[in-house]
């Protein structure tokens, strides 16, 4: 049971890191687009 909790914890950390990285990438993309005056269609 402890192993399972450890697995869930590491999974949560992984998802959190993924979300943080994707939001950082999104910010970079937006800055790049604003700098280049490129229109990014937002859905």
C-alpha cells in the first residue's frame, strides 16, 4: 500500500511538472509571437 501511495505521489509530481513546463512554453510562445507580430489563433 505504501508503494502505491509513493507511485501516486510521483505521478502527481510528474503531472505538476508537465503543467508548469507547458505553461512556461505557452508564455514563451506568446512572447515570441508578440515580438514577431504573429497572430496565434486562440480556440
